[in-house]
């Protein structure tokens, strides 16, 4: 699957398929590129939302955000069986789990994204994940971390990781401001969900984010 930056990924972190499909329609109309079946939705509804999202939006790549810590290969297979195009494995998972996901993805068309949530040495782990063959990295300053320290976001690691790897690098963002900083610095993807889509005008807020990301994207610096 071809990745043409900047990519805007809509994180659908809902408890029900109905809620997720409704917001996915809003996102598609606003111009997002990828639809994420979020971890809370998979926890609540299992694997059914993946197939439901693929059926409802066949022209949009669907990502399954398992935050896989074990059984990396099985989650690739589950994604492929339901028509999903991308899956996440935690970069902080055991080495064997990341490698199992990459091995299982060969020949399936499923992209493996390594999510760096909780990783202490982002650069070192990014290099390892690239060496093992993951397709993309997500730099991820989590929601609990944000609540504890709202002065930080995922952009804190971006320059160093871009300098360390050649594969695409995406970021989990919280709003327009950090999304713009991310793409100005060369990020290939931004993933947005709550809190942006829980405001009074999610359609308008998503349109604004998509417009600003497109207008401000700069090709990533190539220093390697």
C-alpha cells in the first residue's frame, strides 16, 4: 500500500461500532486519509469493528490499533482476514513479538506500525524496529502522560527519530497546534482523535486540522 504524506489518521476510540462509524463518516467528509479502529473499540467489541469499517469505507485504509504486546503474528492474521490494511505492535513489546508481526505480514499486504508509547529510549528502539522491518513508526506520548504533564507531546522526539531512521514516522497528536508542528518538522502522518473530536464542532475542527496539515507539511529532512 502506497503511503503519500501527509497522512491524517482518524482515531476512533469509541465503545461501540455505531459511534465509530458515525464519526468515521464525519472524518471522511472532512478529508481524513486513514480510519483507525481504536484500542477501546477493539476492547469493547472485539474484531468485528475492523470488518464493519472496511465494509462501510472500502476505499479507505483501515488500521487496527491493538497495541500488541504479545501474539504479534496472530494480530496480523486477524487484521488481514477482516480486510484491514495496517496493524499496530507496541515498540516496547518483546523483540520476538515485533519480529513475529513483521514476519507474519510478509505477503499479506498488511503494514506493521510500531507504536512507541512508553518507550524510554525512543531513538534506539526506533532503529531496532526499522532493522527488523516494520513499515512505520508512531511516536506516541500517551493520554495518561499528557494528563500528568500537559506541557509535552509526541513532537519532543521527532527530530532525533527522523535523523535516526529512514522509514515513515507518524505521531499521535492532540490538536491542530501540535499536528502543524509535527508536519512542519517532517512527520509523514498525524493521528488525531480525542480530545479534538469531542468538541462542539468535530466536523469543523477536523476540516481545520486537515487543511492546516496539508498547508504546513514539509518533506522530512534527509540527513542520513
